[in-house]
């Protein structure tokens, strides 16, 4: 009898990491206008430059960058629920661009780094005010090696882009996502070029019987270490001596025979695990799609204030600061507003800020519904992913809690099934349901 895993997807909820303590536990004007590149062009231009193995890359939900001190939120223009929702939204948008390159086997958004993958792109939102977006990224492989650090994704909305913000296929920061994708592919290409030189030397050593001089190729080593880490998670007794760690980098202590039966079982588990993560990723896609319209409405309101604030900060004349800032804020807060909050906001515009805009957006008649949706989505980020009923031949297991918690329960279940002797994990049938 085939084992079936039934998912009851009632609500999307994925847990948000509070910090990224990364260790080895990865796993379980015409001239000024940049022409938009089509997906096909991006795929062709980047995929043609890289000839290495196709890896599985994950983008954990971004760190929202919310200060612990809540008294700072309004002054910084941070609406915490919105920022938490943005942490999912931008992770999904960036993952989609990376997937379109054609360089990777899979690209998925996941709750945290406790998911098996070859590559991990970790980011923290440093600024998001409706005009500017800044996210700092670090890029790791599964051994714990940091491929690059402190890459600053930076994008700015222009007035010309505002009109197209409502279209789902339009994103004002798409060029910034593409720059990040090029950075990632370029770094992998550099490693691959070094590996090609190592391979030439290895072939010569092997031909001469000098096997001790053979060195592992870095990219292939990533894949082997990933398998080894997963094997250790499944059975510490069986695979406990396979890896060693030095300065938080995992390396193989010997070359295992990946053709053995136990390794075939590990490969089978990895395939099932990837399908589980794909279901979770699909939920993140739905989350991002659901918040698109409300988020773009907020961004259209926030943009003139953020731009005015930036212009004001660079102005030397204090009177000019007040004139620029007040006019923009008054216009945005009072726009289409019949509410008391909007009128008061317009009257006291000189004292307003993005924090005031966020409050007005929640209270205005024309945006209250969208604000409520953003609040609901942001509030759900750390708690959803509905219960999942795992139905098997002789028992049922329910996964509950946040995405991170359910991920851990899923890993525990796989470990139990491995210990019970299950051979072919491809028999696990994952059925998603919205009932």
C-alpha cells in the first residue's frame, strides 16, 4: 500500500527567523533607461555563462529588520506587520528571478536554514519606505562556507514606474533582483572555472596512480557534503564518522560509496523532502500574490513621502525642507480621504512622517480594507501553515504549528521511517488540499 501524505492547507503561515545565526546546520530618459529584460533573455544570458552542476538554492524568509525597541518603529517609518509580510514578498520575488535564470535545479522560499539545500541566500531588510528598498545578503553553501557577504541589493522607485505598480508582472526593483542574480551566478562561475583546472590536474594524477594528490572539486564537494549532512541526520550511528568540522566548515573525512543501498535510501529521502519543500514554497507564492494589490496601493501612497523626506534631508535651506516635506505629506495624507485622520494629518503635515502615513493608510476609507489585509498577512507570517495530516498504512501523524515547527516534525517523521526500514521514499504521495 502506498503511503499517502495529506495536506490540509487552511492558511499559509511560515515562521520568520528572528536572526540568522548561521552555522553548519544548513539542512534539515532613453540613455538613462535600462531596458527590461525578458525571462528568456535572462535565462539565456546567465545560463550560458555557467557550466557547473545545477544546485538546489533556497531563500529563507528574510529577516524583517525590525528593531527590538518598539518605540523606534514609528520614527523609522516601520509598520511591523507590513515589514514581516515584505520579508516573504521580497524573498519570493527574488527567488522567482533566480529560478528564471535557468541556472539552478530548484529555487524555493523556505522558513529558515534548517532545510536541506546546496545553496542558501540569506537576507535582511535594511530599508523599505515605498521609494527605496535595501536588503543585505550573505550567500552560503551547505558546507558552511560563505561565498560572498554583505551584498547590498538597492533599488529606487521613480515617478515613471508608479503608474505600472499595480501590474503583477511589473516590479520597480526588478533590475536590482537581476543584479543580485548575476552576482550569484558569477561567483559560482568563478568556482567552476577553478574546479575545471583542478579536474585537469586530478586526471593527470589518476593516470599516474598518484591518488593521494587528487583534490575534491569544490562544487561537487558541496553536493556530497549535503548528502552526508542529511545522512547524519537520518542515522547518526550509521553515518556519524562521515564529517568533521573546523571553523564551522564541514568536510568529508573519507569518500563514501554513494552506490551502496543505504545511500540510495538517502537519495530517495532527499527527493521526498524536496517535494515537501515545494508545497511550502507554493504557499509562499500564494502569499506574495495575495498581498500584491494591497502592497502596491500602500507603496503608491508612501512613495511621495519617502521621496520628499529624502529631498528634505539633502536640502541645505531649512525653509525649503519644510516646504517640500509638508506639501508632499499633506497631499498624500489628505488624498481621497473623508476621514478625520486624513484631515488632521493634512493640517499637521509638517510634523508627519512615514509613520503617520502608515497610520493614515490604516484609517482612510479608501485604503482601510487593504491595510487590514496587510495586517492580517503580516500577522500570519509567524504562525501559519495549517495542520497537515500524514496518513500512512498503520497510523496517522498530524503536523502542527509554524512552518519551522512543521518542518522539524516532518524531518522527525522521515527519520522514524528510515529507522523502521522504509526503502523507497518515492512512495510517499503528497496531496495538497484546501478543504
